C-alpha cells in the first residue's frame, strides 16, 4: 500500500488542480505497481502556509509562485 505525499504552498493550486495531481500520481503509481493496487494507493496533498516554505534560505510565498505560473517572473 503506497502512500505518496505531495507538499505545496497554500493558495497556489485550486481544488481542481489538486484533484488532477492526485489522479495523475495515482495513475503513475498504478503503471508501475499494477492496476490491482489502485484501490490501496493513497495520495496525500499537504499544504504549507504561504511564507513557511523556503528555497535557498528565502521564504517563498504563493504570490511569488503565481507570478512564475503567469509568466510575470522567470524564477524565484
């Protein structure tokens, strides 16, 4: 019974996007472990408060990630 945990910054992904991510991760796991494992393949999407996530010593916010998603910024 695999359990895959995904962490993301709160407010970055919509409910629909999180559902798509969960479905895609499940499909990927099943492609490796076999279809019979689908009912026992767990995917957990955990959200971290904006600003409580750091990269390279810098706190990252949902707003910064959304600027990258929209093309307003190239990177953090």
